[in-house]
C-alpha cells in the first residue's frame, strides 16, 4: 500500500518578511503544492524567497470542494503545505478544516511554527500572561456578539480579540459597554511592520483615542480579565439563574420549558441559560 503524504501547517510572516524559519522556507520549496488562502498575497512571499512551488487557492468559500481535492492528493502520497495570508493557518481561517479532514483520513499533520499575531501582541501588552482566552473576531450579528461577550465578561483570563480597522471603533464601543470602560487594554497594530504600535490604556480611553484618530492597519486587542468583584457578581447572577431554573423544574416543567422561562424572566438568551445549567450540573 502506498504511503500517504503529509499536511504541513506553515506559519507565514505577519508583517516583516524576515519572520519565517529556515525549515518553513525549505518545506515550501520541496512541497508538491502550496494551499494558499490568497494566492496573490502568498506569491509575494514566495518571490521574496525564490520559491517556485505550484500554488492552489484554498479559502473559506471553496474549502469543501478544494479540501476533498487536497486530501486525495495527499492520499496519493503528495506533500501539501497550507498557508494563510499571515500567521498560523487554522487561527481565524479555514486551515483548521483541512487539518480535521486530514486527521480523519489518517494523514500526518505537522506544524511549521512561526509568527502569530495574537501571541505577539499578548506578550507585549503588559497584561497578565498566567492565562488567556483567544476570542478572535466577534460575530457580526448583535445577538450572537452579545452572547459571546456575556460569556467572557467574567473570565479572569486576559482576552484576545482581532479586528479590522473599519470596524475598530464599533468593536471598542461594544467592548467598553460589555466589559467596562475601565478595563485595562492594549491595542496593537501593524505588528512587526514599520509603523508597529502598542497603545496601552483603558477600553474607554482607547475608544476616545480612535474616535479622534483614524484606525489604520489590522488590530489585535488585548483586554484584561475580570477582577474579583466582577467575577463575584457573575457568580451571584449564575446562582440566581440556577435558583429560577430549579424552581421551574420543581414546579413540574420539563428542562426545555424551564430554560425558556428562566431566559425570559432574566432577559437573556436560552443559550446562556443552557450553558449555565450545563456548568451547574458538572
């Protein structure tokens, strides 16, 4: 039986083209094909290192069809290197889907480590590093965005968000409202590039600054976790939620209806109630 190929998940520079490993360059040169999120963007990187490996487009909108094609090529023994526009593939891009497909098919999946915007911003933010939660891009729809922020508001770990410049002001306003304008934060932009900047202040101060100054470049927002008083308030709210839910169960309602009533009474989503009940039953 022929041996299957390998899927390499290759980190690419997030700004400075020098931020790539020797091993990554060599693997890109010797692979059978490079699966690129944007072939036009990746072409510049390959030209810089005189790499002539064939590329194929692999992104969110063609991942089902192209993913199956790439799996077939690896099953035939080929080596595929997956790259995103910048940083580690699989972090806020479709590389994770290809990795899952390969794992299911018994194909070797291995990393080519390197640059990552989230961790690069985190270590320079001046906020606690003992634990952190990567949130990434917030959902566009207000209801889902509110659900995410309600869930993470009481996390004691440092929070990491991604945002594009044209949505930065809106996102900072939402974060200041949901997490508190006094939360310490850091807005990192243009990482490893000429105009790299770290702006360390509260969420409210960041919002005021970028209302006056035009946001430029891709942003990573690092936000301090909840303090003890915020976490205690969240715990108290969770206790109230469970008390209401358990009272409805005691009154004879089934679980689904008890969750619906609890959500209605507290003005929150049924999903939030469901997650709280799951956590309470563990």
